[in-house]
């Protein structure tokens, strides 16, 4: 079974994906199951050999299921990019643990016979109060090469996938979610604008994203904001 949830921000919401807390929601993950996090995973954030990062990684390594995540804007990209790149489920991923994977940008994974296109990244609105290389990294914005790779991946797929998993949302979903400033002043996030272009060309069944710290679904069920909820791709909510 595939499950999806929103941002956990490292230790802040780590409890949500612990096995005992998932069971309380009726999610009894088995070894073949995968939990997908829609960005801002936040682990590792500091030196993974020390402190809470080490403890959380050691705990995840003991879980019976696999955890995978797209990157958000609140990630330590310097540490994340040091992990080995492996082929996993048809796409490229950083492998942090035997059961923990960072799904890289512009990749297409096949999970339980369904295709999942992944594209992390977003612009931090609070970057002015953060320090580069300490609590903010410019790699939060995908490079032109990463966007080109995404386009090439979708070209090969005929611009048709089953599911899309991103951190931020295309501009259209932000506006539908009631973000009036975006509607009136335009979207300042270059990632959201680029995803808007992608969305206009792509045929897909459903789009999942985090970042906006909300749980909601569009009326037609085409897209889902995820934060605290845990859902299956069919939108069965837990």
C-alpha cells in the first residue's frame, strides 16, 4: 500500500510518521508498504552523526516500512546531496538508509503498478530571516538542468502519468485554495509558476503537495493539499 502525508519538518512533526501513531489512524504499515512525504522532511538538518538527526535516522532504520520523500524548501541540501544516488523503483533517488529514500527532481517512479512523477523544491518566504548554508540553501529552487530533466522525463512518458508528488503547488491550485495575494499580485514562487506550466501540459490522475500547511481537496478531486492527514492515492483519508 502507498500512503502520503505532508511536511514533517524533522523533529517537529516526526511523531506523525512513527509506526505506533500510524496504527492509531488505522495505518498498519507492512514491509511492502511505502509512506511518501510531500517535502520539508527536514532530516538530516544538522550533522547526521550527532544529536536528534542520528536518533531519528536510527529509529527510521528499525521501522518495517519504507519512507520516501520529495525535497521541500526547508532541507539541508548540502547534507542531502552527499548521500549515494541509486536507482529505485525506476527512478533516481538518494538512499539515506535501506528503507529511506529522497526522490530526486524530475523522476518517474513505478509503485504498485502506478507511475509517480516527483518534483521537489519551493521558494522560502522566510529566507530573509535565515542564514545561507546554516538554515537556508539556494538549492531550494530547481536549476535549469533539473527542469530540463523533468521535461525530458515527461517527454519519454508521453506527458501522461498516474500521480504527481511535489512540495509546492502549481499557481492554479494556490488560487483555488483561496490564496488571494497570489490571485491579485501574481505568484512570486518561481517553482509554482514552472509547475503551472507543467500542469497545463500534463495528463494525470491526481496531484499531491505539501508546503501550504493545509489539508483539503479540490472539488473535482484533481489535487490534494497535505499536511497532517495521511491518505492513499485513491484519497481514502486516515
